[in-house]
C-alpha cells in the first residue's frame, strides 16, 4: 500500500486530503523558511512557494523511507507584494483594508519526494517532482467593522494572506478563478498530476471511503 506523508502542520491541508479520501501521516518540518528565501534571493512568488515546499518535503523525507512525502507552502500576491502570515492583529487588519474590494493571486507550491524503494533514480536518490498552483481570489468590499470582528477571532493570524476560504473568511471572498483547493493550501488536481508523474494513481491512496 502506498503511504503519503504530509510535511505540514496545516489543519486545512489535512482536512482537504481527508475530504478526498486520503489519510496521510503528518510530519511537520523544521525548515527555517526565512533562511530558505534569503538564500534564494529575489525570486517570483510562484517560485518562492515552490522552493519552500521543496525544502519542507526534503527535510521530512529521510525519516519516512518507503513513502511519498508532500510539502506545500502558500503566499498571497497583491500588487506584486508577497503576503504571508501576518505578524499580529494590527497587521492582519491593515492587510484586509488593503485587500477589500480587490483581487490577489494565491500561489501554493507543491513538492513530492518519492522515497519508495522503487522510486529512486539510478544514483539511489529519491525522485522529486513539483509544481505551483495559482488561483485568482476576488475579495468582498468588507466594512471596517467586519474586518475588526474577523481579526478578533484570531483566524487570519494563522494563514497566508490573512484569510481562509474554508472558514469564517469564506464570507469575504466573492469568488475565485482557478482551483479553490489551491486557496485552501493544497490543490487536489495538481497532487493527482504529481502522483501520475510517479506512476501512482490518486485512487491508490484512498483509505477514507464512505461506508
């Protein structure tokens, strides 16, 4: 049986996989994300999230031989500026005042390390594949009172871009162009494509089938 390891502490990513019938192992990486980005220098947001996803998957993979290890990372791009998790409530509120009534691009990097015995290259190293999902997000023209109430819940402090689409913040998203799973933090269609590149069907990972 093929086992998927999710190299992420994100409850939303875990819930997304479970909703798709996949029960992964969870192993949180110890990657220093700012250090990875400093080493990369000036790179576009879509590449930055891919580098972070790669670093997370590579950090976790050695401890999970015989599995497929998936790393992910997300960033919101607004007017060319990259917005990760806000530092505090004040920054989250400022972000929302800048985002309301406008549109941003949510980039989610995915990196898959094939640590199975038959997934290694001729040199014995795990084969790796990766790609980035990009979705345009249209934000509602929310009021100051709505922003203050949302920030007070604490939800926007834990996610890239200071919003969720699958929680309280879903009321403030007018629509998306692209895969909405990518906005949650893990694109299921893209995962299927990456698995296929390693000759694995997504159905081979189904364990949580409805009774």
